[in-house]
């Protein structure tokens, strides 16, 4: 089937009605998309190089179906290349935020896949396009749409794999030789769910920056705003940026290379103390004046890095890494020297949606116990469907499956939500601490985890893409070689943008190894100068926190003073230029 005759085959009658237990198929539509061109932006394909796609013709097949008795309507959409361009493999793409798939980032990945010869598929999980997730999360005031959550969180993932493989067999005469999942964020969560619950659906999975513990991740995203509002501490955004720049100055060369990037975040936590920066002067661009870093700024930075706490001071979830764009997490609006929260409404939205299940409800002056209640309700709602923290991956391993996760460790200054891709009412990233925690637990339970599952930490990479750390664009091809040839990926190359805007070729190493630079190497801008070294065993990570002595703020509830901070072993830095 060449491109010229795909039109004769790309019709609904070519495709036998799929077989899916518990489902009723409503329609199959097939349409030729001729000479499609799209210059895919770099990073949108996550673990693959982005292509400038020119004049690609493919068959777009959309299957509409329902789960009997559930009163739902789902769509699985497959893009199938001409037979002469088809490489015999399926590459499925996931979603982002509250979107399960079938949106611009998914389609960018799909056209990139089709241009590379893959058949590709996505699903909407029956979730309608909505300005707010509350529009479909609540069937009526007081009632959570549990069926929609089930479709979104798990059922649609197995559905689309089964449907796609049958469509492929109908068009090409046989099922795909190998099937792959390639996605990030919500798509990373979906990838983990597939490995955990549907271990035979895919041979290889890229599950990048996954939203593993959905309740904790969501709570983490609203924690900095809640902390500011609860303690009435609202720093200028430039103060938070100044603290980040001081951290970069203190921690940049911990890996032996001066490149403006915090590569060893664990060591940075041990040596950098935000409270030691209080009183240091810097130039604030937004106020066009010199300011001193306030205790409020140090407190907000510390709270963001250490993560959400219960009202009794116990930890809920790991916070964000040092180097993250703090003004995005903890936005403020300032007039002169007076600042107020720029994230008003995020905590109340959670209260309305997940506690009261009523968008007409109100919450004023939320307390620590209120925050506990929000977490508890979010956990109850999401635990069974959206969370992906099952550590028993033996079925996936024994099926021959291979999986790779990468996670950016920070968000570059100025990083913002792109295309509204992430959760509304939330920040633009997922804490890498949760991913590391999960990987260590899998290692403890399964043993020899690196034989089938590898985790790459990416310094200075934003959420899924962006930042100075370099995109791990070789990972998908390395995954395929691992699945099909047994070629294990012991490192992966990246191109890092240094602080002077020059670039350097470096490598990433699978955790718990870290990249080590050979200072005597003559080819400084070559991956040959780098190797992977293991400094500790899996499960040995220790952030060396100790509790604060006492909060200096006028907090309405004293428990927030129990937030820990890292041990301080660093030298002081006297001044820093910070951009707002």
C-alpha cells in the first residue's frame, strides 16, 4: 500500500469492528490526511528529536465506543502511515494535566511518530473539553463522576492499546511487531499505570516526569500559596529569584563543572540554607531598586523546597528541588513595598471541588486543619484511579517489558505553563522527589530494578522540556534498542547550555549513578570526557534535614514552624543580581 493508494484502503469498511470486552462500538470513521506538514517544536516529542515534518500522508481512524451500562462515550484516534512508510511498530502518546490525550501536544508527538514510520494512537478517555476539570469531575453538585475518573485514570489506556493493535492488523494484515508508549507528565503517569496494571500492553515505555502520587502532587502544587496566605508572608518575586541565584552560585560547581546548573541537588540541599541569605542586598528589576532578602522570602523558598506538611508538622510529600522557578510556585502581586498573594483561589478551588463537591461553596482564611482535610479528600477521590504508586512490576518485567523514566530536577527561571497543558489552579511541574521515592521503592520490592527499569535525573530541565539542562532526545531510540536488541542504555547524551550561553556535550546516568567529568580530558566539549560513577546504593539517599528552631513570622498556627530546612555548610555570598 503506497501513498498513492492509501485513499482506497483508508475507508471505514477496511477496519473490522474491534473486539473489546464490556464495550459497544458506535462508529468507525476513516479519512485520508494528505501531504500534512508541521514543524514540531523541540521538546514536544520529549525523548525523541523533533522533526520538521513535510508532506506526510496518513490514514486517520477514529473509533467511538461506550462501556455497556456506563453511559459514557470515548474516542480512540489512530494515525496510520502508508504501508511503504510503516516500520511495523506502534507508538502511543499520552496526555497532560487534566487532558488524557487528543490535544496539540499529543498530535505533535503523533505526527512526529508517523513521520518516523510508526502507527500512533491517542484517546480522550471520554473526557470532554472543559475550561475547568470541575465541569466533568462533578456530575451534579455533591456527586463525583467516578466513572469518568476510572476511564481517565486507567480503563481507557488498555482500551486504546487493544483497539490500536486491531486497527493496525486490519490495515496492514498483521499486528505490530513491537508496541511503545512515549509520554510525559499525565502521560508519564499513564505509562506507569500501564506497566503496573496492563503489563502486556506495551513492550517499552517512556514514562517521563510522571504524576505518580496524584493527590500528593496536587497538594504540593497549592502548598506554596497556602503557606504564604497562612503565614501572611508575601515576598517580591525578585527576592525568590535572588535566593535561587545564590543557590546556583553556591552549588554550581559541586559536579566539577561551572555551567550555571545545579547538577547535584542532594549535595546542594546539604550546603545551602535560605535563611543564611536573609539581609543580603541585590538589585530588583521589578522595583528598579536595591532590596534586601527578607525572612519571608527565605521562609517561602524553604517551604517550597521541603514540601507540604500536615498541621502537626509531619511531611505529606517531597517538595520541589532547589533551582525551581519559585515565583511560579508562589506568585505575588506587589504595589511598592506591599505584596499580596497572586495565587488566590487555588486553595478555595480545591475545597470547593474535592471537599464540598460544590462550586458554590466558600472557604476563607484556610487553616492547617483545612489543608489536612483537602489532602484527605483529594486522596480518597484519586487513590483508586489516578495514583500509580504500585511497586510490584514483576509482571511487566517477566513479560520482557522495559521502561525508562526521566525527570527534570528544576524549572528554569521564567518557565511558565505552555498551552495550558498542566493542571488548572496548579503550578507547572511535578516534584522529582516523588519519582525518586517511587523508584527506590520499586528497587526495594523487585530487586535488580535497573535490568528492566531505569531512571534518569536531568539537571536544569523543566517540566518535560525546556531549560538549560538539555533534552534527553536519544532515550526513545535507546529504549527501542533495549527492547529489540537487548542493548542496555548505560548513559544518554544531552547538550547543556552553560551560563555564558555556550553549549557543552554531557551525559546523563541512570540513578543511582551520577555523571563524572574528567578534568584532564582534552576534548572538553565531548561526551568522551564524561563517565558514570556510583556514589551510593539505591535507597541510601539522605537529605539531612533538621527542624527549624523557631519561625519568626506571625503565623496563625504554630505548626508551620516545624517545617525542616537543610543543614547549612556553605560560605556566604554577599550580593547577587536577580531578574524579576
